[in-house]
C-alpha cells in the first residue's frame, strides 16, 4: 500500500509534465473535467438503478424493467435478460433524471425502487446544479477580451450620442476601434510579460520581433554574424534591442513621424515623400546621419496614414544607450553600424547630387530662349562630409 501511495506522488509529477506541454486553456480543461464528472455520476447512478432489481426477487412484485415487456413481444433478447440492454436502459433513465427532462416512460414500481429513485433525485439535483453553475461561469468568462471590446464599443456609441457628434466622425471612430481590436487585446496581455524573469522576457521579445528586425539592414547583418559565430554576446545585444520596439497606431489621414526614429510598417498603407509604403516597409534610417554636415541628406520624417496603420517604433536614442552598454563586448556592432552609415550617406549624397544636376539642367535655358551661364555643380565629396 505504501508503494501505491508513492506511485500517486509520481503521478503528480507526470501531470505536471503534461501541464507544461499542454496548450489547452484551463477553462476548456475545466469544461472537460465537469463533463467527465457528470458522466461518472451518471454511470454510478445507473449501476445503482440496476441493483434495485435484486433487492426484491419475488416474481409477484413488479419491477421497472417490466415496462419493456409489451414493447419487446417480438424481440428474442429481452432487456431484463441482456446485460448491455439493461445497462443502456439504466443509463437512459438516469440521464434524463439528472437533466430534469423526465419522459416518464420508466419509473419505480415497488417500495424499494421508490427509495432508490428518491435518493437518485436528490443526488442528481445537487450534482446537476453544481455542474450547471460551474459550466455557466466558465463559458461566461471564456472570451473576456471580446466582452470587454463590446463594452468599449457600447460606451463609444453612448459617448458619440451624448456629444451629438456628426455621422462622418462616428463612422471614423467606429472604424478605428474595430481595426484596433487586436492591439487592445495584446495590450491587456502585457501583464503576463511583466511577470516573467528578465531572461525569459528578453527571449519572448526576441521571438516576437525577430521577423521585423530582419527588415532593418544593419540588424540583419548583426543577426547573421551571431548565427555564424554562435556568439552569445551578439545574441544578448540583439535581445536587448528587441525589447526596445514599441507599437504605435494611427487613424486614417493622420500625420505622424519623429526624428531619429525607425518605423516598420506592420499593417496599413503609408504615404511618404511622394511614395507609397506597404506592409514590411522600413524608413527612418536617416536618423543615423546625425552630424551637422550630413543634415541636408536626411529625408523628411513626416508620414501620412492612408488607412488604419500599425507601426513598430524603434528610437535611435535607446539604441545608442544599448550600444554603449554592449560596445566593449561587441566590437562587431560598431564596425557594422559604421559600414551601414557610410553606405547610407553615400546613397543620400548621390541622390542629392542627381537632384541638383537635374534642377541645373532644367534652368540652363532662360524664359527668352537665351542660354544661361552654366554653374559648376558642387562636388560629391562635399556632401559626404
């Protein structure tokens, strides 16, 4: 017996391992548990109802199973002589007794069966009430985020009605809140991340933002170096960078943008510098050109949301702080960052030079048709400085 108790302790460890690998929510697991409990109670009461036939074996006293005699006149295997038919009949009677359906086709026909049936009614009533209450509470809270969203939408409708907002504004507000539904649900889950240890939190953010970090060229090169050298120092640096990303949402026709900030378009359409950006687009890398000499190479930061927009925001100020913390341990980061800054400055200088020469060619002829004096365009090296 003591060895059996030890097995029970080991069984708890097995359940813990199953719980770790289980992806089913506890609410659904509780529903399954109550359903199994209901089936188990029904089985026990079915066995008790079947035992009521042997309490009094006098052939002159009627039993509940005798009600099947008229229905089974032409049937060879009678219910009272066949175990599996008898069990099904007992289970049938017990199930509709527990659920309070009560068809009435089967009932007690002697004093012993009435006593057993009375006991079954009390047990089934209490069991059904408890199971029904628990299941109702679980089902009512299974989708709490959806209920919170509907409550917010109702409050929004009351707000717009009380303030007498115009119809176009109401349509715009409703469309924004409907599109922002997923973001709000994720924000309500942030407390789960706050309960994690610092190491686990970094790994979670790394898995969440790794697919978007690849969009940034210099981070992609650092990630390739970390894979090639299996360097934990670079992995720690990238994990710290992944935690610096934050999410911003903007309504349609809203202007946004800040200096020294990298944007990654997660959802929506954005117009910027006479160009249209779709999902996965990256801009704001000009923030690395923060010297005065290269200020003319930086593109405007303002962007226009052509639809509901979700963007990942990465501040270069935070990045420089992380770079200072890991700079000594990760010299590869400084070399990669310098290479990309030089390449970016070269690109911007070539574009600026081409634009100036295009403007100069257009202004060579005066309005009277007389050729203007050609001006020597500024040197390319001046832009690089």
